[in-house]
């Protein structure tokens, strides 16, 4: 038996149109799953490979997770759901998160929408005895001086993973999380495109390299598989040793 065979399984990756979410979506597809992804743009063709998007073989739907009503009204293209991955994320640089409008915007996407999506799909996950994976960040474990909303939201995501993990275990839903370190995506270009910043970042990572979406996908496959059948409420740090 291959515990990492997801043939016949239906997976939904919110935030799966690019970056870490896209890497996770493609990993599940490679293991045989039917995979749907959500992104903010109207059509799949609005994404490009240069942005870290590969929507080959994925079913795409538009969903603005900053709008709670849109989440409630979302009509999935599938009738069964075995794995839900919440990989949506937002960050505002140049001290934009110190303005309350920016702070609220980031909290809405990075934390409020996690609960909204989790409750929206709770019945489907309960019916399938499914798995929910929440993508947070190593920012949950240390200060990020210029980004108070990002930090607070990711810290909240880790707490939500613990609490929902305990609360919904009785429904047969296993909830766990992944805390990525510095991963090479469009969200981290502020660091990775600056040679000095990149050199400084790599010097703090024991493995001396950036993470990739595929690195994060390995943890997601494990957490959704029978290999982790006795694990709930945990967030696995996947950071090359960054926060050791």
C-alpha cells in the first residue's frame, strides 16, 4: 500500500493559483488527486508561469477570501472533499500594516478567511473524514518588525490550527498546519530580489538555500496522508533550520 497515493481523492487548495499553494496543488495532482484551486483573478489564463503559477490539470475558480460573503456563496465544482489546504496570504510592505486599513486587510485575508473557509467546508470534510491543512509562517515564532498584521495573523493561524484540531477531531477531521520559512515566491521578492538581503537571509538558514513550494508540498502530503493519522493540531515548521 502506498500511503501517499491520493487517487480518487478530491483536494481544494485555496490560494493555489501561485506560490506555495500552487506547489502543494501540483504535488497532490502528481499523486493522483483531483485538485481544484482558488485565486483572486477571473480566469486561469490570467496567471503566468513567470509568477510561479502552473495551473496545468487543475480546476480553477475565482474566490476573493477577503470577502466573507463570497466565501459563503462559493459553489464548488465537486460534491466530495477529502483535503482542504488553506494557503491564502497577504502582506503589505513600507509600513502599510501600521495603518489600520492595511492591518485589517491583512488580518481579513490571513486569519479571518481561514475560519470562514474552514466552517464553509466543515460539512464536506466531516462527511469524508477529511483533512484540513493551514499554511501559516515561521513569523508566528518571532517578531517581524515591519509587519505587525502579518505577524499577528500568522500567530493566530497557529493557534487556530491547535484549537480547531481539538474541536473537530470528534467529527473525524484532522487539522494540522505548515509554517514555511523563507520560500522563493512572488511574496518574498522584497528579499530574494535584493542581493544584500538575500545573502543575509541565506546566512541565517543552516541549509544555505531558500525553500521551494515543493519543499512545503512534501509536508502537506504527509499531513494529509495516513502516515500522520495520529497527529492533530500540530504545525510543522518547514524552514531549513531558519528559526533554530
